[in-house]
C-alpha cells in the first residue's frame, strides 16, 4: 500500500469534471468509499473539493441531483499538501484543522495522493524487509562502546536500534534482519526473535567484519522484494514508505538516501587568475548532498555483492553507476542524526 494514498487509477476515480452533476459526485463518493471527491478542470488540475457534507447541505438548500453542477457546490479553498510533506506534519495539520482527509498535489495542482487519517494511523503491512547494520565497534564513542555496541546506546531512554525497529514498523515493515558482530549477544538478548515487538527478527552473523555491504550477502535466500537498509546508529524520522514508493516508481535497482549538508569555511576564500586576485569571499558556506546511510536495494542489485569479503555498500552504488544501472537518489528532509561521534550523540540527547 502506498503510504496515506492510493494508486493512480484509484486517484483518477476520485475526480470529477467541473460540469459533472451532483449525482455524478454522489456516485464517486459511494463507489470509492471516501467522503471526498475532487473537481478538476480541463487540464486535470484540482480546482475544488466536495465532501459528503457539502452534498448534503446543497440538497437541503434546494440543489438538484441531475442539474446542479459539481463546480456550483465545491469548496474552492481547501487544505492540501505537497508530495514532500512528511507523515507527522500531515497528522498535525489534520488535528489542527479538524479534517480527516488531505489531498496531495504536485506543483501543477494535479492529484497525486490522498492522506486519510485511518491509513496514517494504521499503516498496512508491506512485503519489504529491512536490514539494520549493527556490527561495527563504534570506536569513536569509546569508552561508551566498551561494554555496549553503538546501536544499543540509549537516546531518550530507548536504544537507537529499537527506535529504528519501531519507526520502520510504523511504515508497515514487519520482517527485520540485524547484522551483528561486535558484542552481538547484547543485541540478540534485547530483541530475541522480535515477537515481543510485534515483528520477526533474524540475525546476519558476521564471523569477521564485512563492512556496510558485505553482510547483505548473508541474506539467503535473496528476498523477492526491495530491501530497506539502514545504518544502525541513525536517529531519524525518514519516510521509508515514501522512499520505497520512489524506488518502485522510478524503476531503480538501487536507491540511496541523501540529505542536504552545509558547512562554513572558517576563513576568507580567494579567487585568483594566475597571480592576480579576483575576489574574496569571507567565510563562505558550502552546501552539498551527503549519503544519509539509508538505502533501498532490489534483489538484482543484492546479487552484485561479493561473498565472504569486507565490502562497503557505497562500492555497490559505484558499480551500478559504472554499469549503467538505474540508481535513484531520494532526498531525506525529515529529522536525521548519525550518532557516530560524541557531539552528535550529545545533540541527539538534547545536550547541544
């Protein structure tokens, strides 16, 4: 199920033309089981919405089912969101405005999805599995990691890895694999088979460190559906459901999550032409997109990973690009922290 929405064919059935009759609107409301329909102009741009309440009030006011047009009863001012709006923001908007459905419109005003409160709160189960990479030693966080693996460090009273599991379950994922090596028993004793969390967990046990890509070769058999892969030290609200839809819609074999990152050069930089000064830029800010440690991999890309060797997952993406394979880059705009350094851990714990 697409998060909060429906497929393209179903979305089209939620729309009516501006000159459609009130009876046509009622048929849409009855057939689709939603309490809202959308009125479109000749370019398929949404120009208004009609709810079952709007129809009821129109009929009480003397409107006729066979002659009153949809554009005569529609609401021209209605709440909508963009395709980049996150789940939490949509829920806040619904609560603030007291509404149960919010359409998703693209920049041209065309209907691309429908968020319904019931589906937002209870997300359908997805067939995809998730792999959480938790085998590293976390040396930069020593001595914290002398007795506990980095992904089990607590943030706001809960281990980071547990936060990831619960967040992914909120996106409809119920099958998990956790790659373990360093202090593996701590992770396995905490999670067990996952039943206490309402999911299924198996372990990819590394006899020796296999990097961020090598453990994926331990997935046997190779999953039938795209797999979500996350670094086990992330504190994030990444919309994994939307990332999976992005991967499928784009026909990508591999998708990497990226996020904006900016840093200030603490000096004035100079532009030169030979020995001649052209310009000075005082403490400029450099902006780049960086790897966010969140990935979606189709089964075909998993087969490219070599067996029994340490292999960084970035090498897989480099190989796919070199071979001309379709690779996607999904921008993560939600909260995100890589808790790999003491200052980042302090930030996650609210100390900075």
